[in-house]
C-alpha cells in the first residue's frame, strides 16, 4: 500500500478497517470476526501505550508464526506512514496511481505465453499411434498448448497413484469388501459366540509426508511451468503435501496452489514470488526451509528437490543444509531435468556438494521419468 | 496473575491471555518444545484456583477418547437385568442412551463443569488432521452434538489453551477460531529472570553463565535445541551440586541434562572450547 492511499481516520472503527486492509494487502488472513473482536476488546480495555496497542493488535490479527514474526515491522511501517498521511476529511486526490498488477515479472509473462500457445510454432509434430505413449516420452520443454489437457490427465493419474498408496495396517470400513475376522469374532462374544454381524476392514491409506521444493530460477525456466503444474495437481489430490519454490529465497506455496484454476494460480504466483527466474541460492533457500519447517520433518518425511543444481551461493551453507535434511528425513530425492541427457555429469559445484547427501538422484524431464519417481515414494 | 505464579512473561503473552479470557476464545500457542507453552495452562488454572482438564493428543486419538463414550458394559448389564421385565424396546433404548450411561471425556467434561475450567489441548499437531474437525464446533459454539441425546451447550465456557510444536501445519479453520501466540526461545534477560525465579538458591554468576551458554548452544545446528525446561533442569541440578561456576568438566559430565541426542552431545563436546570462549567474551561484555 502506498503512503498516499490511506489516511488518518477520526474514529476507531475506520482505523481498524484501514489497518486490517493494510495487513490483508500483506497477505494476512483477517476476517470481519477479528475486527469485531478488536473493537470489543478495545471497548473493555483502552490501550494506554503504543506497546499495549501493538500487543492487542498482534494477539488478534496474527494467525501463524510467519505473521507473528512479520507483524512488528509491519505495524511500525504502517504507523510511520500514517504519520505522513493526510487526514481523511481532505478531498481525495484523483490522480490515478500505478496499478501494481500492470507489470508482472517479465519471465512469468513468457511462461504464460508459453502456456497459451506462444511456443506452438516451435514444437515438432511427432507422429505416433498413441497420444499418451508419445506424451510419456516427450521432453517437458517441447510440450505444446494442445498437449496440456492430456498432460494434466496423466499427471493427475500419477499424483493419484502416489497419494493413494496402501499401508500394511488395517482400519475398520463400512464398505463390505474384506471381512475383519478378528473383530467379527470379538463382536460375536457379546451374543455368546453367535455371529450376528460381520465387521469389515480395509488397508489404511499411506499418508505421504512429502516436501516438494522446486527451483524456479532462470536456468530452470523451461521446466518450472511443468513442475508447477505437477505440484498444482498433486496438491489438489494430497492436501498434506507441502510445496515450496525458490530462486534466491524460499516461498511456501501450498495455500496458493489451492486458490482457483491453474491460470489463476500462475497469476497469484507471479505476485507471491517476485524473484521468479532470477539467480539461484539453493543453500540459503534450504537453510530458510530448515529454520521454518524443520519441526515438521521427521523420519517419515521425504524431501523432493527439483533443481538443476546451479548455485551462485555459499556452498558451505548448502553442504550444512543438505546434511541436516538427510539426517532428519527418511529420504532425500533430487530430481534434475538435465540428467535426462545421457552425457550429463553432475559436475556443477552445487550438485557435487549435494551429492553425498542425496538418497535418490534421478532425471525428471518427461512423464516416463515422473512415472519412475512413483517407485521411490 | 502470571507473576504471582512465578511465570516470567512479556506483554505479548499477557495480552493474549487477557484477550483469550475476555473474548472467550481459545488461545493457540505455538513454539519450540520446552519454552513454557503447557505451563501457561497450569499457571492460569492455579491463578484462577480452578481445575485443569488436559487432553493429551496423539496419533490415532478419536472422538471416543476426547469427547464422550457410551458405557457399554453398563448398558449390557441394564439390558440383561431388564430382560424379563415388561419394558418396550423404545423405552429401553431411551434408557440406555441417557446421560446416566454417558462417559465424559475431557472435552465434554470441560463444558459441563459448573464453573469455568482450564481446558488444555496439548500438542494438537500430534493428532490426525481429521480429528481437528471435532474441535471446530466446540471451539466456536461451545457445544457438542451427541446424535442420541442432542446438542449439549456449555454450562460454563472453559479457558481453552491449545499447544502445538508445529510437527504439522494446523488447519486454517482451527486457526480462525483461536487467538494466536508464538513463544520463542527467551532473550538473555528473560531466561536469566526465569532461572532466578524458579531456582532461587542458585549463584548469580552461575545463572548468568548457564544463560549465556544455553544461548550459544541454541545458535548451533542441533537435532533438538534445548528449551527453557532443560535450562531449568540444568540449573537445578548444578545448584543442588553446590556448583558456583561453569567449568569444562562440569559441562561435559552434565551435558545429558540439556541435550537428548547423541550426535548433539558429540558436536557440542567438540565445540566446547569455542562455546566457553563465547561465554567468557559475552560475560566480559556484560
């Protein structure tokens, strides 16, 4: 929010509305209920100091750790800007201000152009008796607009397969497929050993504890749209999946992937990830991942990193972070789109640093390779 | 209120507790393990001189263990006893699904108490995600629906404290119904204050050295960072051993009190010289 777009208000409700609008513009999830709560609390106990007022707002408007850590800075910024702002009674300046949506990241524009067929003329026509057969072998960077519908269908099937793996354990079920003998007999004891009702069970679904971290730096530009598409479909099937993208810093995108259709998601991502297609700091991003999410990592977690391993960052941080992830998780899988080339060797410094800590290293450049990935999860 | 119970807090903690009580909204507390999240519930219960009802969450926890369960044995006994009596099936049914046969579990117990109790839902992140939905009705409407009986409204609204160690992300629906508080590892001054408040017989120099040392250990990349509870255990142990300052031998022999992972202990032992140097430098700077 720019300094000129909000004003000093003369009553508390207007102030609260304006401040919550500011917080919402900073991605805080605040509903009307919190605004009412604030006014209710304010009517019971009027804050006597700046700190008390801040603590009151913080307790009511913050809903997670990320917001908690950002709040103090945003609060100070807001009130500092407000001190420079005009009173609400002064007539509004009609000068049109620049729309922040006008200039999304150039690279993302290219990405969308590709999505909407900009690359169609570049693609080759491959004659094949089966659409899916040809799709499975086709490199992601060569996908054309008309392939996307089929591509999504295949990704969805693969994601479904991943999300619906069975465990060894059983749980009771209402579907009358498999009789649960143990519980049927136990139940029959109530009626003196006479079996009156059957109990049924099914295999418990395996909950994948997956963390997907995707590189969206410049060097990955050709592949990142496909990976986002994969993450989008997978996220919609498995709500437990945690998805992240990084270039110079890490951004958690699980929630964004749920907002609207794929085009809307791309639109939202362009705002949420301003460093799209910039440089790469894998070490710094993974270190950020550890700081914020290491509590969620355990010996059942699998971390999937999708990157070509080009890193312009301090390799010591990368080494430290990869070692930590390997210690904390069940499996670290590195998917490299360049590894599909038979002559590829992981000679980049970033890749060499990571290699000792990777449990599975495999190429991911077409649907066939994606299918192979399902064997490792 | 918190000070009376020797709980060292700050404005953020105090305001959140105050608002939680004022607005009758649950307080969701997140933070690393051992920073005093659960302690807040105990402190509130003691300060208000009311009962503490605790629901310890774990994987597989279900509504029967958290909300209510029917007393099946008693129901069977009743059916057996009334076998030869002239009672219709409908009557029997309404009898055995009456409140007499209802076993209260923590959540139901908390809303049926005559006076407001402190309800501690501990480590909710350990429970399955589906289980969170059981809480939603309770936390927003303060009522529980039991199909056989109907809706039971709260006789008194409990002071609900929910803690999470962030093993998994909690749902937005749950977050929206709560006030949020993040408790991080304390600053030097706050941790020192906590040690002096909780371990009154400790030597002040030792307390300062322990605080500085713990601050430095938390800067290391360890599997499990020690919390305030570990600091207090360590301080209590050293004070009861009549130790008045930290030495390398003392730290090496008592490292198991603050670190609970063999690799963490090994890494810390290897970095002891460096850590002591830091403690010395920071002590001089104070």
